[in-house]
């Protein structure tokens, strides 16, 4: 449905995309992860036909067409990172305007307002909306045409829990219909809820891509178990290290690393040695840590899951790219 092949985009001396190659198939729900300024917005704008690449090829839809082709544009709907609407119009009037613009059926206006949890606020002026409500209105507008491809740039920014629920339901609905969703985020929590495939980019380059199943397996293998015990029999740490070589005592706790089988084996050792486990924590590896490691090689200083309003200068570079 969307193919990027060796795509390059420059803005003056700034290289926004540096040889990006990425195929996205029908029915994929793909999360494009990366720090601010990594090229996420540029990638979506190129797919939407809003800017042209300086090198490489991009094809959209079936049959594949250049993004600037009217047929390609009819096959997709795009939600920009920052949405704004005339403040004097009501939410219903905004939706109706875009419904007519996209040629959607009349009943779609009410459907998308309800789906985006804006049914009760549709008669209010947009100027009275909170930032989260404006974002939900943007989602409603993006949902109007039943297109094969949905491009969403930071769709969860400023969303409250009700808006997040609407977004996750939207992605699930589109995926169930075999439609394609490509969304950007620097919030790793969005990935596990909405995507079945993740792509990480940094400095305009592809860092890694994997399915959600592969991601879960990877995180499980990076798990940790922490146990506080009543005593330490001689040779205990050596026996545990035979299972988990990096195991050690940290702040009075036995800390061992590995997949679920390793972690269970460590607990079996403790039981067999007759120690009493007074506190226990076992968990898979964290996506935030994996993400940080992946982009660290590209010189990125990131704090995934942090304040969306931080790193203003980096975000400006992204929007300008």
C-alpha cells in the first residue's frame, strides 16, 4: 500500500530523510517511532503528497501511484501533527464542511462525531474546545472518508483517556477491515496498544523494524527478577550466575536477568536452597529502555514517554522537515 525506496529529503543543509526504505502492506498498523526531529513528520507528508522527496521513490495505493497523483490522494486521509479549525464554527459545522469536501455520505458526520466522543460537544464553537477536544475533532475529520490508508501524525498528543480510547478503537476498526494505518509517535506506550508492527527511525534513517510479536519476545528475553531473601547460603550467587551470568546483589536484593524460563529457574534455585523469599518482582524488559538503546547509537538524547511539549527546537526542526 505504501512503499518508500531509498527516499532522501533535504531542507537546505538539513537532511530530514537519509535513504529511507520501508514497505507497508495492506492491513498493516504501523507505528513510526523516533525522537523529535527524526524525520517522522517528513515521512508522512511525503506519503500524503504534501512535499516531494529529493531522491528515491515513493508509491501509494493499489495500484501503486506517485503520492502527487489524484488517485493516490483519494486513497488516503491525513491528520497533521497540529490541527486547527475556525474557532467561530461548531464542531458539527467543521465536520460537515470536510464531509462535503471529501464527498463522504451525509450520515458519516454523525458517525464520526460519536466515534470520536464529540457527540455532546458538536454544537459548541471550536473556540470553546480544549486542546484534547480539538485533537479529537481532527480525528473525526480524518475518519470521514473510508479510505484504504490512514496517515496520522502524533494522533495521541493532548488526548485525554476518552480520546485515547477512541484512537485505539479507530485503529482496531481500520485494521479489522484490512485497511492500512501509519501513525507517528515518540510515546512508546502507543505502540503496544495500537500497532502490530513498529519502525524506529533516527536522524532520518531506519534503525529497526519488527512485528509486535517479535517485540514481545525480545522484551521477554530482556526480563528481570528481583528477590529479597531472608538469608544467603554459601554458593547461592554462583549457582544463580550459572543461569544468569549478570546476576548480582543490588541493595540487598538478588537481581537476575533473562527470559521467563531463566527467571523461573532462578526461583527454583532459591526454593531448593531453602531460602525464604520476602519480596519478589519479575517483569519483562521495558520498551522504553529498548527504544533508548536503539537510538543512542545515532547520538539522540531521548526520554520516551516524557513531556510531549519538551524539546521545542527539535520539534520545530521536524515540522520544518
